[in-house]
């Protein structure tokens, strides 16, 4: 486990960034650069942790980025627009934050000395609508130009190339991570598990797009934080991209909704609604590369993770936490 380091997390007030900050804060200094569109960090009380420094700023602002990277040993670049609905409403901002933000971070870090690792967060969406046991070296497949659904994936794939080329051309120790459907306690914003659990606990109607036959592999938050730590520490990670997910926890969206209804002992009805936008129909990762180079393997199975998540939301909704 990392100790005594100074870590910058851009977009660190989001769901995954907050979980990573919680893991690192007791033994390291953590600086978070975020515009606080979503703020899981404060909800977790981490903004008051003595080892956590919150800097409100935009990764599109080069001055703010240069100040943020100063003195850091590790940079975890997570800042992006998240959630399909938000991307559809803000396609230009989505691309600007990914492209400008990542260029700013890489340029600023490349001008520093002593940076041990830069981890750029990509997305599993670079594989397009149908991704079955996809490996990191498989051909990426993106949607038609002009379809807002794919602007996020397009920009993230570009930042992967950029990060990799900074390693090839400038020897900057970069790594790219492609997360596959992360869930767990502390999730903010959009996401099927978040929406289904909150509605199920209140016996509200659960809405599913079309037939709910879209297939996803779900990865618990603790597992991806483990993977990030390994990518920070393992020399074998440098210059590589990694799928991070849990192919054992694969279900359809309809099955996920039914499972959550059962685990919450909810009376929520499930309703199917038309969704005319492009969607990811199948998303299952091959994680052998992460197992071989990082020693990573997801440990938390879907039902166990959902029970932990449900309990966290139940406490929040009752005002206990």
C-alpha cells in the first residue's frame, strides 16, 4: 500500500475519486482538483481530512492545472463529464473537458520532475455497442459522427492515444485504465445501480430502457481502487492500458433490477420504457492483462457488492449517514 506520497486526483470529488482519496488519505497527502459539479468528497467528509486538500478549479484552465500538479508524485486524471444523459445534453463540454483537460494535465506533468506515475482514466465505451470479452489490444469501434452518445468515447480514446504517446515520445510514465461499470457505496449522479437501489428502497417504480436485455459486467468500487493502487505501484503498468472490471458479475439490466428488488425486499414494480438513442448492448471485459501485469483480480461478487451498496443507501435515506 502506498505511503508518504503526494497524490493529485483531478475530478477527485466524483464517485471513484472519492473512494480513492479515502483509501490514500491516512498515509499520504491527497490534492483534489475539481469544479464540484458532483461532490461525493464532501458528502464523505473527506474535505475535512487533514491530509486532503481540495482545490476548486477546471482542468481546462492551464494555470490551475500547473498549480495543482506542483509538488505531486502521482497524478490520477479522472476529470470528465459522466453519465449518458449529461453527455447527451453537453456534448461539446464533454469533449472539451476530455481533450483540453488531458492535454493540459500531460503538458503540465511533463514540465515537472519527479512524477512517478500518471494514470489517465478512459472508458469501456471505446469498444462501442458490442464488446464481448474484449481485450485491450482489440480494435475499438465507435458510433457515427454526429451522434452525441459517442462523443465521450471518442474523446476518451483520443486521450488514451495522447497519454501513450507521451510515454513513447517523452518517457512520461503513463497508464490508461478502462473501467467497466463501477458501482458501490458513495455513488453520485447517474447509473443503473444507483437509480434502481434508491427507487427500490422507496418502493418506487423502476424504469428500464426497452426490454432490459442490455448486458453489463459490474465491478465493485473497492476492486477498482485496488487496481488503481496496483497501477500506481507496479513498474509493469507503465505505457499500458488496462481493462478493469469483473466479468463474473455479468447480468442483463432486467436481471439487475430484479436482483435489487429481491435484495431490498422492495415492492417496486418494473416498467419498460422506449429508448430511441444508441446504447451499449453488450459489455464484458477480458481482464487477463490486468491479472498478469498488475496482479489484479476483482474479489467482490455482484450480490455481495449490492448488499453493501443497499445498506449504505438505506442509511443515507434514513438520515443515519
